[in-house]
């Protein structure tokens, strides 16, 4: 993978990397298409990274659909797909990790305390294995994008981090590999995340600028534990769009972020304000 990437660099060709955990959907393919537009060649990595899953999370049941993924990527005519084994990435004795930046400490960092350490470590390793010119990430995982952008800057990776918009189904549900876990009734309740965010956007449009009021609106819409609502909310909050720090008023770009549970499935969604 390193030699292949270096050959492109020697030939002065730009290369885009799209890191994924597989179970590909249109959201992933939108990153691939952005890379194909921006760069001379695209490489997609597929690796269900064990170090970003916590104890008791869904590592074992995470969907793995490699044959179908390869067919989708063949249709996009990507130049290469990198599918390493866990033992290649984390050989016996592996013990070096990348300490995530401060922007990783809130939100996901509170609810999944070892998650971003796994993300920064695998993404740094991918950037070193495949020293590409560009790397593409979805705003679906908004905090992850900020963590990687900051890591790339802090550690001087000479890789341009490109963010892509969230791809949704027609009814607004943000595409996610984990949507495969949802049955029909659960999927209907999963729509509440996007509906809560729609209400926030509408309220901001009417002049609402108090994060606390917007957070109340989201909590009312998500209605956790009511049966008709989601089962639990990890957070539903409005914070600064760059630092993810709490704000008193919306005066600069802000972002509304939700992490909520429907049955045993943890769902994320967000909207820039
Ligand atoms: P994952 O396979 O879940 O690790 O995601 C790989 C990349 O695809 C990440 O950069 C995600 O943010 C991005 N992604 C996942 N779902 C979507 C979506 N619905 N829209 C845009 N990007 C997405």
C-alpha cells in the first residue's frame, strides 16, 4: 500500500483516501465520488477498527459485507481498496497510541472514553501507510471530523482533510451502517433525530438564539423513554461549531449534535446552524 501510494506521488498524481469500516452505503459513496472529482486516484480503506470500540460495544456484530462493498467500489472505479487484517494493523506487542486533541474530550469523548484514541491511532496509521494528498471524511461524524482535522494540523500531516455533507434517505434519516440493526418500528423512531434537528433549524430561523431553549426543544422531540420516543439520549446539545465548547448564545457558527439510542442501536446526527 505504501509503495503503491509513493509511486503515485513520484508521478505527481494526487491521491484521495476514504477511510471506512465497510458495510458501504450512499454516504460512503458520496465521499468516494468527492475524492474521484478532486483527485487523480482514489483509495478506499475498509477496516473495522477494534481499538475504537469500547468494552460491550458492537464490534462483534458490526456488519461486514466485503463482497458487496468491493462490487460497489468497482462500479465507482476506485484505483485501490485497502483491506488489512487486524493482525497486520495491530501485531502482537502493539502498544503505541495517538493521544487525541482536546476537541475529543466532550460529547462522544464523555460517552465513549476510549473511542477517539482508537480513531486517531488508526487514522494516523492509515496516513503513514498511505501517504496520500487528500483524505475525505463525512460531517455525519462531526466531532470525528474535527478531531482528525486537529490531529492532522497538530502532527503536521501534509494531507488535506476534506469534509463532505451528510447523505440522508428521502425521509431524512442519516445513512449509517448501523441503520441495518433497526427494525421497522425502531427505524420510525430513529427519524426523531432528524426531526429534532429540523425543529432547531426552524427555531433559529425564527430568531431563537439560546442554546438552552434549543436543547429543550430537542429533548421534547426525542421524548426519551416514552415508548413513542427514542429509548435514551446521550446528548442533544448546541455548541460552538469549531471548538465544540458550550456557548451562551448563537453568535458564530454553531452545531446541534444528537447521540441517542433506539433499541440497542446508538445513532448520531447533527446540523450546522
Ligand atoms: P464509517 O464506515 O462509519 O467509519 O464511516 C466512514 C466515513 O463515512 C466517515 O468519514 C463517516 O463520517 C462517513 N459517513 C458515514 N455515514 C455518512 C453519511 N450518511 N453521509 C456522509 N458521510 C457519511
